[in-house]
């Protein structure tokens, strides 16, 4: 039976055109810049494009999200084209491997296991993932790490990495029973940070500040909030209000007192709140 036009098994002319275009760029008479690239040189490009896509998605910018996700796909296709030229797996091969992994890790969809909630589904995923890690470690004489934390990329932004590490540790049972534990830990770490500041020891100050931030990530996890997303939202708000302050003074803050700038900040804040309430900004 023929596949439906929009089904996953239908032909994908856009994907085929992308792969053909990438191969042409890497051809002997292709683009000098593209031909110069290696898997390692493309890695930072992939990270950058992924961040741009994540930012567009977070902002709810549909058109920009589609464009940025396309850029991520371009980088993935380019990296696999380079790999295939050296005898490695190409785009289609890694796509097939990814599909196989999804099937293995969703036994509640493709097997006979049940999952009545998202938590159970995630537990199924983690269980299958640990089985795969154990098998890989056995096949390589234990060279592959079997730690539950091993799957968290070191290259993640620090806040997001701390959040993921906390999630992994919690899934293994290493966690406070409720939110009061991590909240109390924040107070404890803040006290140690204050003591470090009082000591004037830069290394101690840095270490204790790291402990404070890690503790806040655990508080966020227990509250069901992603700290990376929360901080990004706060940065957006600060930038928007600071630019309103600049605009209030014709983008010339020289000679302006903190009191003047603070008043302009509060005016911008109140204007946002009125708009949020559905009221005209001048009301």
C-alpha cells in the first residue's frame, strides 16, 4: 500500500535535495570553504546553530524556528557527508540507527510494556539506555563508562548541565525526598559563599559560588523549572527594560544618576505590566 503524502514513509524530496546539495558543495569542483571543513571544525557550527534554534523555539517564533532548525539539519548533513567520505556512516545510516534506538527505548509503544504516565515512559527510556550502556561496556572490556551521568554532554551550558546531572542522579535515587532539602541547601551554600567573600580568597569565592548555582539548579528541578530557560527569560527582560532606559535618555546615559536610570527602569516595568494586563501603555 502506498504511503500517505504526509506520512513518515513518504518520499522526502527536500531531504534528498539537501543531501545532493551538500555532496555537490563537497565535490572536487565545489565550494573551497565547504571542502576545507572537517568533522571537528563543524562541531562549533553545529552547537551555535542548535543554540539559535533553541532560542527561536523558546521565543515561540515559528518562522525563525523553522529556518534555524533547517540550519541545524544542514550542519548534521555536512558532518555526515564528511564522515561518509572517510568511510564512516552517512546521513541515512545514522538516521536508521536513531530510529532503531527510538524503537528500543520505547518498549511501551513498540513492545508489550505499559506506560500510563510520562514518568513511567521516561523510566522505561532510562532502563533501556542503561542496558545499552552495560552491553557496550562489556563489549569493550569495560572501557565505556557505565555511570548514569555519562550521557550528559560536557559541552552543555553549565546551568543546563547541572540541571541534567541532577536529574540523572535523582533517577538513580540520589536526591532529597522533597523540595525543602534543596532549598535548605541553598541557604547553607550562601552562608559558605558569604564566608568565602569575607576571606577574600578568589578560589574559594569561585568554588562556593559554583555550589550556590548548583544548589539553585536542584531547587529549580524540584520546582519543575528548567533553570536555563528561566535565566534566559530573565536576561530577555533585563535587556528589554535596559534598552527602554537607554531610549528614555536618547541612548545617552553619560551623566545620568542611578536614581534617574532607576526611575526610567521602573517606568518601563510598569508599562510592561499595563500591557500585560491588556491596558494601553498610556493608561
